[in-house]
C-alpha cells in the first residue's frame, strides 16, 4: 500500500514539507486506540534470533534508523513501533540553528536517491533532551553530535564536548559526525590529527563516567583507501567502539535525475555499492577489530544482507525507508532470520 498509494501522493509535494507532515500525521494517528497494536502486527518481527549484542549494548534487531530523519528526537517512540531495533537522533548541535536556505532537499526519483544540504538544522541539544527524558529506556537511542556552523574548526572540540556531556544520561551510544558535506569545512575534521584529538578528548570525558558509553565515528564514502587505513589506525589508537559507514557522498557519478547537479550530500541507491565496499575494506584490513554499522543505499533485504556479509554488525536505513516504506524493515529482519535458519 505504501509504494502503490501513499508514496505517489507524498512524492507530489515538497520533500521537506512532506517530512514534517508525515511526522505530525504519524504522531496523531498512533494516538488512536488500536492503531499502535495494528502497526505492530503489520511490521514488527520479534525473535530472539534477531537480537544482537554489539559494543556492550543489546539490540532487539539489527535494523536501525539512521541520523537525519528524527533530528530533534520528536518521533523516536513512534518510529520504533514500525519495527526498528534502534533509533539514531540528530545530528544535534549545542545551539539551535536553522540550517541552510530552502530549498535544500531534493528527490532524484529516477535514481532512487535524495540530495540534501540541510546543514545540521536542529533545535539544539537542550530541546532534544526534553523529549529524550520521556524515553524511560523503551527505545535504544543513538546520539549523533556535531558542531554549530558558526563554530570554527579550531574550537569544534568544545561543541562536541557540550553535546556529549549534555546527552550522556539520555542516549545509549554516541556518533561523532565529521563527515557531513553540508557544514563548511566540517570534513576537514576527518584528517588524522584533528580527528584523533577530538576522539581522544571525548574518550577522556567518557573515562570519567561511572558507566562509559560507546562512541562511534561516522565516515564519508568519499575517503581514499589510504584515508580508510588512517581511520582504522585512529579507531585502534583512540579505542572508540566502532564506525558507521557511510554518510552521504559528494559524488554524482551515473546520475540521471533532473536534480543531479544540486549541491549537497547524495544518499540512496547510487551509494549501495560504495558503502558496502567501505564496510568490506574496513572489516578486512582491520581483521574485524571493531564493529561497523552499515548504512547507505539499502533499498532491499538483499542490500542489507550484503552489508552484513561484508562485515557490518548492524545496518541503518534512511533513503531506502523513504522510497520503500516500513515494509522494508520487516523484509530485512525476515531475510536475516531465513539466512540464519
């Protein structure tokens, strides 16, 4: 029903407006008695064989929602009812910021892709915390953190520290986002020296806590093999918990849609192969030394299985979820059960 009826209607309207409309509709619909249980019967796959223990956390299934969809932790409970095993909120910055000028979100229908140049638009860390306080450990939450646009790279560490300290009681793991192409100069923080300094700073804060939280690094798909080898060394040096591979790409190779020249990060089907290649490279070259969350171009159960077979411990959806709908979560979980039968 989603692909045949709902998606064609939603895709007639502006993507960002549709996003907000969908949020309010889902929140209000789930308040209707019986709707929540009906959704669970339709999409939820519960089986002990789906559970995963990764970087010290227990995931009820390995399919999560990637950061960027629920930036401000507005809908994590409702989204979890669609079958996700975990929800990653953010990217959150210390202060609220409006992001880049609109229009900043584009569907590339022929390519089953999206280009966004949102620019870390969010209401700030304190607004997210107010909503996360209502979680009561019902949903496993990742906190994706970044820096404000006005903060220079020289002072970027301070922004990540603020978000880490503020979110610490309310999230289960952290993701350091230095790989978005939509904040000026942010990707320069992926260079070996500044990235090592940033991660070591957060690990020092982590060590002071009674119960440490896993810290992961989200990387771009556009890194060279030498840069990926640097990432492996940095993970080993800083002893962070793992890597999320990958963020959006600045590549436009092979695109056919009318919006293909728009500036921003490209996600969706064109990223499928590259993100899997990065996962396989990191897994093999590190001798599986750390967990990897695979994300990028997962539009089918087979796409997810390939990422898991390449070395990912968990997977996340974003653009595939928009194009394929919540049925995709169910299909992936069922395929994993079948694969492990």
